[in-house]
């Protein structure tokens, strides 16, 4: 009986670790998708619009990365 409980505990542990790994993967993929979308939207703005926002084109990647992690 104790053996069966140990097996169930191990299976449960593996399931929890797998679920946590998948959640982490999906969170990372969603953050990257948001980063790319933010970059594309900022990159579509003109230089004057970026200047109004206080941004330069060279900072777009960093701003998009920061925005995707701040969500």
C-alpha cells in the first residue's frame, strides 16, 4: 500500500513540474509575442511621433522588451 502511495506522489510531482514548465514556456512565448507586437507598433510611428513620446528609434527594442515584462 505504501508503495502505491509513493508512486502516486511521484506521478503527482512529475505532473506538477511538467505543468509549471509548460506555464513558464507559455508565459515566455506570450511575452515575446507582446514584445514583437510593441516593437512593430512603435516602429510604424514616424520620427516626429517618436520624438513626441520621448523615444528614439535606437531605443525601440529596449522599450518593447521592458513593456512586455512589465505586464
